[in-house]
C-alpha cells in the first residue's frame, strides 16, 4: 500500500465513523457531552460543566451548587390542604417562606414567565409574584350554586384554560385582562379533568364523568367530537379518564377503571391510545398497566417513554394498593408496558420532569418523590407540604422552577 493510499484511507476513517454514529438530540435546556444529554443548570452531578459534582446534600440551581435558602427553587409544589405554594431545591429542601393562596391549590400553568395556580375549592386562579412572592392578581371563575371544583389548568396561545368540574365546562381566561373571556360547555355530569393541546387551535379534554374524550376547536370555543372510551373498562367498572398526553399523532389517556358504586378498582389501571388523525381509538383495547398500577393518576413523557403514576386508596385512608410509576415504551406501533417502580406507602399523582429527573407529588401525604428514570428508582423523598397539627396534606401538583 502506498503512503498516499494509506493517507487517503486514514482520512476516510473519521468520516465513516461519523456516518455510522447516531446523532444525539437533547431538549433545549440540555447540553450534549460524550453522547449524553446533560442538564448543566440543574444536575448536581454535572453542575455548570460536565463532571462537576456538588457536595453531598447540595443542589444545582442555575449552574451553581447551593444549599437551602441560597438556592433558587428548582420546583414549586401545590399544597392542597394547607392552601399554600412552596418552593424547594432539587434535593427536596424547602426554599423560602410558603406563599398563601386561595383554597385548595390543585394545578399550575405558565403564561410566559408568569406562574398561575388554580384553586379548586375557591374557584379562583392566582398569579404568583416572581421569585415565589405573594399573588399579584386573582381571577374568579363563575360557578353554579355553592359547589366549587376546579381540577386542571392549562395554557396555550397566551390564554388559560380551566377545567370547571362542578359545572362541566372549560373556562377560557385572558390573563392580560384578568377575566374569563369564554366558556366551552361539556355537559353537567361530564366532570372534565386533564387537558392536552395540539397547537393553538385544538385541545383534548378527559371527561371523567362521561367516559370520553372531548375534541375542542379553540378558535370557535366549541366541541367538535366526542371519543367514547366506555368500552375499554373492565367488566362492571367505568373507564373514568383523567389525564392526557399528546406525542406526535397519538394521544395517551389514563383510565381510573373503577367500580362506580364503590369507587374501588374494577381491575388494573389502563391507558387508552387515540389516533388524532382519525379522532378515534388507535388500539381496540386499552393497555393493561398491570397489578402494580391501580387508579392511574399522572402521566409524563421523557424521550420515547411515558411514565404513569398509580396508587389506590380509600377516602380518608393512607393505605395504598398498586402504588408505583409504570414506564411505557411508545417508540413502536404497539406500546410496551414495562415493570413498575414500586412506591411503598405512597400514591404518586402529579409528575413532571425537570432536566434529567422527575418530581412526583404524593396524594396521601405532603411528600414529593424524586424519580431517576436512568436508575429506574426513587432517589429521594421529602416532606414539602407540611401539615398543621391534627390535619393531613396532599401534593396536588409539581412544576419546575424558573
């Protein structure tokens, strides 16, 4: 082999290696380093730069290692029973003083940099001040009679959409005007819960009381179709859809699958799959999430894996059955349910990913669980919603810090 030919072949080696390597695509808040996605602003193992680890007990906030009140909140939690919103570090240490809001904070949503919280029992929306300061504005949602029950809050196109469960409608709020600007009627016993948006013109709403998903035209503020899920429930049970997540053209819907007379599990937790191109079921049957999942609650996506939170408990009880986090691989045509990550004594509910880690609210206590999907395990637990003497607490929602 001549020196010239050898040089030419060597020159092709990096090109060939590059052609065979798989491109790593990270989210906007992550950095590619040696083929991995790193969250340098929040990962205490890689804080500010790859390989720079914080000391034990410290958090990473804004790319700097910090402790306690020196940190900016990595997460905010809605403490339902205490009527408070609290901030915490990624290490689940409380940051700053609690912020008092209206009664029963249950769900967060952001419009630009503004953080809003829906208060279930007072039928109001509060805008929190920057840096977790006291509310700077409040919007009253119309109600019928004395019963109030907001269940979910979403935002798209600069508007807020609140599930008014007691009335059976989605209330549209313009935060710039500080007032409702529309209402989409869904039926008095539809009991709307989660909302998923497809751009700024279409939304999907879980109708817990109607065992269906409503398709909304946001421009016209009207229902265009209802997708029936009732046949997916176990015999003797009702589907009772709760939360939704849209990935591509597929909509994933958690189903409580409970017996209506007793509200006890009628079978394992279920996951419905809807094809949004046809606005019909993509699979004829629901995905069975297994005995380790009763009464599924929250749903979140990381990469091509869904994570469904589960756990059944009777009213006024803290005894949990079927509690855990169930990964579902949705990379293929047929989703694959994987082994659950058990959460003994906890009934995981709201789940959100902040960088590489997920933070999960417990529905039977004031605890937040930190879930590491790479390890497939609960990495830490902290009581962030602290109950007053003789009372209980419930972490209704969790969202990432600023």
